[in-house]
């Protein structure tokens, strides 16, 4: 008989995610993913000026504000037919690229790395050996024995005080922690460095968007004016500072992040066969280089892969009947019944549902069991995220993506099948961070060349006024957020928002079963995962964290009777 355990909530800053897993003979045989927090922001924007909606939906998330704002302004521009100047597109790309670098680095070090790194173990490390390891894998200057000795002393002070602070209550000493003490010390040192680095890279958002989080966006372009003479505009000094920060970001990704991921992954190659899931991958595509309307120029290409078959790609249509959301297992109601799906343009977010709500013991999975809806592409569940983007780029024959993926596989000495796994998802984030770091510098060069050639346009005023719009129109703004495919659908009537729906990456990945009983990504990828100790289910955390979900920053573990066992606190970045 299977034993059911509860992990609630999985650590993250925003939202609440509950995982219930049934374990038999040391492996997970079934799993259920439940969000216990309602969003409902779509209801807030109804009746508002579509040009202002981005500022509301941007608050969907406390860190991924950039992506929701961008998807929103793109949806309005699509609806009313606004073409954005290339300068604005480049600035948007740079801001998105900065978010990728920041988000992936913060996710790895401050959320996911400590699923693999034993912090307390680093106190046993030889700083000289750590220095030798660091210098063998990277040219990063902070690699002397004295530097690592100082880090070790800082951690020792935490331990001696009886308060590990940000490192408290981890799975230290868990038998599935495999890193040598010296590699643990290396990772802990870079954990601390990443805390400092992440404060700098986001300054680019304040230069282009006025602040971070919640930088400013604009339907029709960007609100930052180029003015080489005025200190209040985007002058040469500020643009040069953007270049400096982008260079520093690229250097940190290449000399710290990538080497650390490869070094740590080399001790966990068995995780290249764990967390595979159903094998369907989707990307909407993003980073346009010559207009948002022509997807052929996107750096990340759109497409769908089914059953891990990279030889055949399927196209994504946001406007037809390919994408539907179901609520048969969600704490919402549809006005015409819960067993039929709805395209987001016709979607409903009915938060007046009065049926069973989140339980205090176990989910009743025969009824509704999540506040997340269940999206499907042509009736099929999809995994979205960095792994999906790289697989689709690889399948489309994009040379730079193929070379980056092949290089990583060769370095780890694992077959291509290892990509379809928890290890593959973690490595994919690092690989695409390096790609995006390069692309962001290319976007910057395009912006600077346009300015030098006399093109300082940052926004289009054509079709800005609602009286120039059709009486009724609709649009979709899609993009690739760091965590995966994101789209906002809007209907406009008489110049006001008539309906609004957003389907975010964690909706695709974390949703409950659909009417056919098909599991979504979280539930599917947990099947078959070995669990060494049900009271310390580190393996569940590893696979779920590989998706970088958006949930609150505390883990509570219960046994099969609902008794509280332990609590783990983490300070992590956030997601959609």
C-alpha cells in the first residue's frame, strides 16, 4: 500500500504550492500538485484603460514584473495594430535578458543549489584544495586559498553562534548529498558572491524603466527618452553604464555560474534519468530582432515537441483553438460547465466558487484540488521553461543553441537523453543564460548603432488614442519568461478592457489533472522518483525546484496522518 506524504508549501517567495506524493517501495507512484492561493487579478483590470493594464498585471509577481508588463503591452499593441520602434524593442529585449541572467543565477544559488550543496559540510573542507578546484574550472579572480578560508570562517561563526541564518534548517547531512566538502565550500562562497552581484545587474532596469522592481513600460514603445545632452534622459553616460553592467553579467555567468553548475552536476549524473515526465515541450518564442510580428527573426523560436521526438516540430497558434484552460479540478467555476475548456479570450476567473477548499490534512483529489487552472495545447499537457526553449531551438537547427547544448553534454559526458530530466532542466538554465548574455550585448549594439545613425525613436504615437481603435478588438501578447511560456489575452470594447486572461508558466507546469486524467508537468515528473526518507523528501524538492516554481518561502512536512514533522525556511527569489 502506498504511503502519502505532504510537502506544503514548497519554498518560494510568492504564492503557495502543495505537493502530495504517494510512495511505494521507495519510489513515488503518484503525485498531486495544488496551489492554495487565489490570484484573480484578471478581474481587477476589467473596465480599465487597456493602456494602463500593464501596471496592474505587473503586480502578479514581485520579481517577474518585467515579463507581465511586456506581455500586457504586447497584447494591447496586437489588438489595436501598433508597431513598436526597433529601439524600444531592443530596450525591451535587454531588460528581458537582464531578467534572465538575474533570475537564473538567483534561482540556482539561492533556491536550487542548496538542494545539492551541503553547507555545513564546507566547514570540513581544505581551502587550498577548494582553490585548486576553482582555478581548474574557471579564471574567476576570487579563487585564492585565503579567500575560501575567510568564507569558511564566516560560516563557522554562524555555526558557533547557534544560528545559521540564511543557511538554517536545510537537509544538511542527508545521505543523498554527494559533493566533496571542497566543492561545497566553493558553492557556498559563490552563493554569497551572487547575493552581491544580483544587486548590480538590475540597475539596468532602473536606467531604462525608472525603478526595480516594477519598471515602467509603455504601450507603443518605452517611456525612456534618448537625449545625449540632457542628464535626465538616456545620455551617453547612462548607456555606457548599461554596457558595463552587461559585460559584468556575462562575465559572472561564464566564469562563476556555468562552471559551478557543471562541477556540481558531475557528481549527480544519476539525476539525468530522474524527473523525465511525459516529454511534451512548448515554447512561444521571444527576443525579436526585426519586429514582433515576424516570429522567424526570434532568437528563441516557437514550437511544440511531442513525446521527446525532436525530428518533428509542431507550430503554436495563440489565436485559434489550440490552447484551452480547464477548471474541472480547479477551485473555479465556468458559467457553462466545468468539463469543457475555454480559449483564454473567452476565459473566466470566477472566484465566487463555494465548493470544497484547501484541506488541512490530505487533498481530496476526486474533487477540485487547486487554485491553478489546467491549460492544454490541442488537448495535451505541456512542459514549458528553459529546457523546452533549448530543445526547440536544437530541433530547429539553431547553430548557437546546438553548439551550446552539445558542449555541455560533452563536458558532463552524458547522452542527449539526460536532457529530459531534473538534471537537464537545471543545466538548461545555465546554458541559456550564457546565450542570453551574448544576445543582450548584441541588442545593445543595435540600439547604439541606431542612435549613432540618428534614429532616436523610442515610442510610436500612431493609434495611441482610443478613438482611433476599432469599437471591438482583441489581441494576445506572448513571450518567454525565464520560467517558460507566458501569454496575456485581452478583449477591448469601446476603449475599455472587456476581458483579460493570463496563462503563466507555472499554470502550464503546476496545474492539476485535466478531464482526461492527464497529469501536468510537476505531477508527471515526480512519478518514479526514488525517495530515500519520506520524512526528509529532498528528492521531491530537487525535481520541483528544477522548474523554478513561484511559491512561498517555507516548507512544512506532514506524515500520512497529517502530523507536522519539520519545517524548512529558505530565502529565495520569486517566480511566476
